[in-house]
C-alpha cells in the first residue's frame, strides 16, 4: 500500500497496479510455470479519464486471461480510472478477428 502511494505520488505517472510476482518453487527446485498472460490485441483498456495514466503488470495480464470466458465478453473494472474489455475465447480465435487497440478513452 505504501509502495503504491509512493510510486503514484513520487513518479507522477498516475495509478499503476503493484503486485507481487513471486513464483513458488516446487520440490524439484525448478520454477513453476508462469500462468498464461493475455496477448496484445486480445484485450482493451478503456481509460475513464485522461488525467491519470494506467499501467498493467504481468500479474494483471494473467488476471485478464483468468477472467476470459469461453463465449461471453467480460468487462473488468481494473481501477477507478480504467476498465478492461476482455473478448471471449471464441471471439479472439475466430477467423477474421482484428486485434483491438491497446487503449481507448471512453466511458
């Protein structure tokens, strides 16, 4: 919480999601496989204000993929300043799917 506050205030870059990226070590001593992450063009950040910049971490990309549904588009309220549009798996694997713009200003 303090780190988020300091990054927001000292950097002047707006709100950035700060989470732990620790990966558990199994008994074999090898790192556990990373969770799947949303690929560019398969989600869209809808900024609700242009006064704050919004950043995504690898944890947020994994969360986007975790929330993706098979047949239904999902909208995730990522922060008070942005939401993420997450098309369904069926939409992004359909022939003719056009990658989405990474960020748009909207309501």
